[in-house]
C-alpha cells in the first residue's frame, strides 16, 4: 500500500478520482436509457389518460356518485328486528335478515353450482395442462416442432379470457353451466400448462439421464425422472388455480354460462337496493373460505418448508 | 466382448474423443484415467449411447451398437448399465422404486406409468440392495441419503438391470475417501462375482492401480496408455496428465484434491422460493 | 454377496424377502386408498359433467362446426370499421395501463399496512387484510358493473374496476414479499440508527422493489386481457365491439379483434420479460 502525499494535490490514479471517473462514465451510460424509459412511460401515461378520458373533472364528478351508489345498496337492517322470522302471512319483516336474504335458497343453490363448476373445470384443466406441459418444456420436448406447437397452443388457450370462451360456448351449445366449465377448463389448461412447463424447465435433468441410462423411453423418463420432482409444485399451483377458478365461475354467468354470475348480473343491472350487497357478500364469503381451505390443503400436501 | 473402432466425437473446434480403438473382453475391470476434459466421460456416454458418436463404431458381441435405433437402442441401454458421478437418482422416489427403475425396459407402458412391479422384481431389487448393504433403507426417500449411500443405490439399480457390462462415470469423484472405498469395492465385487466387465472412469491414479486389471490413459481424446497397472510408470503418468517435463509430478497430485467440474448447481436454476413467488403472481393475475 | 439373476428368484425367495422386508411389497391398505381416491375423482368428474349436461356437446357439433368455420372465413374485409376497432384496442391498453398503475401506487402504500414485518399492530393489519379480501373476492367484471352504475358507461368505470381489483391482489402480493425479506439486511440498516422511514427505504425497498415491479408487470399483462372483456358490461374498451359483432353474427370480425388483442398481449408479455430481466439483473448483481 502506497501512502498518499496530501500536499501533492489529487493524483490521476488515486482511489477517489478513479472511482469518480468510473462513476461518471457509468452515469452517462445509464442516462440515455433512463431518459428513454421515463419518456416512454410518460408517453404511455399521457396516451392512456387521453384514450380512457380519465380527466380530473370527470373523476371529481364521478367519485361522489360512487359513494352515493354504495349508500343505496347497503341493507337497511334494524337491530331489534334482526332475527325476526316470517310472519303468519309468510312475509318477512323489513329490517330483518330474512327480509334481506329472502332469496337465500336460490343464492345457495347457485353458489354450490359455482363451486362445482370451478372444481370440475380445474380438474379438467389441470389434466390437460399435465399432458401438455411436458412436450411444451424446452428441456423435455422430443423435438422443436412439437415444442413450438404445444407452446403456442397453450399461449392461445391462456391469452383469451374465460368469459370470451364462455360466450362462444354458450352460442355453440346453449345456455347453462357446461359452457362455463369448458371455458374455464380451456383457460386453466393454458395458464397452468405454462406454469407447469416452467417448473419442468427448472427441474434437475440428472434423474432423467439416469432413467435414460437404464433404457427407459420418453414416457418413462417423464414418469420417473420428472414427475416425482415437480408433483408438489403442480399440486400447489392447481390448488391456487382452483381459488382463481371459483372467482371466474362466479362471473361466467354474465353471458349465460351458469353459476351465480347470472343472478349477480341481474341484481346489479336492475336494482339499486340491498340485494346487490346480499349476493356480493355471499360471493366474497365463499371465495374467502375457499382461499383459506386451499391454503390449508397446500400446507398439508407439500409441507410448510416448501412454501418457504 | 466390447470392440470400439475408430470412435470419434467432434465438436465445432476440437475432437473430444479422437479416433479411439479398444477391445474389452468380458469380465475385465478397466480403469480409464486422464485429466478433466480428456474425453473420458464422452467415451463412456457414447458407449451407452447417451451421447452420439460422430464417427467410428462400437461392436458388442458382434452387434453394431452405434447403428441401433428405437426399441433396440433402449434394449442396449438396459444391457449396458451406467453409474454416474452425481448418482442421477430420482430424489423424491424411495430407494426401492429407484432400484426398480432398472427394470423399466422390460415393462409395458401402462405398467410403468402406474408403477406396477412384480413381487419377483421387488425381491430381486431387495436382494440387489442387500448385496450393497442398503436393504434397510429401501423405503426411505432417496434424497435423504448421503452421497455414498446414493451411489450404492445407483449400483443396485445397475444390478437390477442384469447388465452385460457396467459403465461407471467418475463414480467416486463426489465422495469422501471412506465412501469411495465402499463404492469401488462394490464395483470390484460385481466384476469378480458376476463376471461382468466394468469400465470405470477415474480421476486418481492410485484408485486405478488398486482396483483395475487394465488401465487406459486418455490425453486430449486419444489413448496414450493401455496396459496393466504395473506398466504405468511415472513417465507414462506424466504423459497422461500432460505435466511438463520439468514440473514436479506426484501421484497424490492426481488424487481427490482435484474436484471435477459439474458438482455445483447451475446458476440459471431458480430457487423454490422464486418459483413460488412467480407462480403466485402469475396465477393470481389470471 | 453372490451373483444372481431375476430368473433364479423362486417363490420361496420371494417369501423370504417378503418376510424380512414386508413393506417393500406395498400394503393393501395404501393401495386401496390410492385407488379409492383416483376412482372418486374420476367418478366426480363424470358425475358432474353429466349433471352439467355434457351430452349436449353431441347435439351441438353441427352448430359448433359452423361457428368455427365462421371464425376462419373472413368476408367483406374492406367494410370492417378498422378505425373503430383500433381505437377500441388502444382504449383497452390505456385502461389496463392506467388501472395497473393506480393499483400499483395504492398497493405500494397499503402493502406496508398488511405485512407482519412492517405493521406491528395486529388490529390494523387484520382490518386492512379483510378489506383486501373483499376487493379481491369480487371479480373485476363485477367491479366494472358496479362502477358503471356509479360513474356511468365508459372507460372511466373500467379504469376504476381494474385499479380496485389490482389494488386488492397486488397489496396482498406486496405484503407477502415484505414478509419474506431477509431480516438480516433490515437489521443491518437498523443498527446504523435509521428511523422507520429510512429502514423502509434502505432495508426493505431494495429487496422488494424488483419483486414489486415484476409482479406489477404480470398484472399489466393480465389487466390487458381482462380489460378486453370489461366492455361486456359497458365499462369501455374493445369488449363492447366484440360483443356487438358477436350478437350480429359477424364472427370473422370477432376472430380478427381477438387475434389483434392476442398480438398485443404477446408483445406486452415479451416487453415485460425484457424489462424484468433488465431491472432484476441490474439490482441483484
């Protein structure tokens, strides 16, 4: 280590000046890129505000109305009448829970249908994704043609929202939950398939080579070399997808594809009263319960340590 | 008998294996030595056909192995067991199932997809494990074992294949000296008792001297030594390991202090936490 | 140690191994349980599909084929109103961008209130989390419908719908990221005598910012997809055109619009991959 002579002034190669030089160089390099980034961002922001007419005056006019609307859909519950049953004439007393939820039985039937739709669609979608994900993984695909075809197929399945598929299926096979199930299954197959193949691409290839070394064919390489490694992740993602699909199946009814969605659409579009909150609340409770349940199952299946 | 004729594997700029010809009779224990990158691994992987040769041929019992395709290729791999440096076991399956994968070639697709194995195969696998002193771990998950134990399970898997020849690619390079001895002893016993030829890539001269009937030295893809261990002079060793004439050379230098490449985890693999986080975001996004 | 072959294994050998290693042959109980689980899943799927009237697929094949054909045979392309279509797509992209941006800004703030590591008061944390559950539990389309009722038809309702539902999910993801930070780095900052805001800025933000950005980019892509359907309830964007054309049996135009949206989504996906690689690469190395 050489000592620095303080009196000699800054030297061209002392640590600080070398650092400063390096720093300014680096800043210059980054400046251009950053300006470009910020410029592109501001441009996108400006254009977005313009095309969606997200202007302050419109917002200021709209915001109070939001609260107004939420005020009108709140239930008018009276505490002393809360648990009042139906009267002798079969009418519920206004202000009671029974009055608020007078269509409770209809809602529950639709909620159950919604959950079953999501479950069936998840199983079908996960099965399809399982079959598709191996040819769509770069490290496992038998050849690049199969890889590209299965990849593109999954991307198209995933790229189109469920409800558009539902629209098409309702047109093709008529109104009813089947259209919703198929729509959600197709979208899930794409979304899960993409995630599954990412897990596959991240799996260790050593067991695969081991199986190849003993004379196993492609299917056996997958079955013994890959599946045991990736299965915990697959299960966890499928459960997560189930949570999402419950949400999705609660809205495919908007286009007539079954579930609580049709009722939701009807009450929100036609009424400005407590029925809106009644249905919404049931949906939120269902979704939250399913979330909790599937989280429990995930920790049970793959262990806490795998969920970090 | 295994006959290798003018076997070559070329990459863009160089030949990993350069025109090698060898005859290996049944029941011989062969040690292949040389520096990292001398082509030892490529040679073994080509014999098993995990790597494709670019020239030459491999003849086993009068049959050209290099020309095999489809089902016949799988049959050859089933007959030619491979033991890997990193064991290449399926970590999440139990030890027994790992050994039973040695029988996969003999199974139909449905049976293998549903993990159906016959009682005879199970008994056979347990016996194979027992030969390596590993029967007590049969139901343990493979990734709970130590390296030495895993390698013994891998050898049991090779035994379950009922192989005609065993290839071992650096079987002890990832093991400590104690386990290395156990594994080499096991390979030697299989060679002696079952009369199966064993071709073993080794990093260290002393191991090759102690265990093998015949030593083959590779340097830059070519055979530079082929003979009994007793003929392996210091001059020959210098040539194999490419030591400069004035450089000090000792056999211990070739010993286990030289850790071969490939033991570290590749950098591009994501951690489990990363994967989970990404998946959650992507899934919740719909 | 003796040599042996599979052929030489006799039934007495099997019996003796079975005796010494009974579990190696699999217990009947676990086999039955496994089969029972598989069978019940299969029965459930078949049963539920039957309940959902899966046989209707058979009746619909003619109609479905016509529909598919209509998607692929494009007619009168000169008369399509491209201007209207591309304005719709631009509006969709704008809604997604603005909505995700608003959601991100909200989540940046709310996320800190929902994470165990940054919000010590259990009551506040739980209240924030329950509100987030409600925001997430209601689908974006429902929010769209609600906002249409509140602020009228048009993209403003769509932007608000995207912003609200993204706020719910992103806040949850952000708070999870905050809970998973490396505590040692935070402690290092705390040890220098930094206050809570400085700890957040230097202890937490450098660790979680790449994750935040990456997650917001995912949501931009997904919001683009969901913004295409917000028009179904009148909340602006291309959805209005899609459903209009669909109702008028102009399936070729529907296919054209969807194809265009798909291309946009692929481009966004590709761009965000690049940005993610650049940002994460820069900050973590």
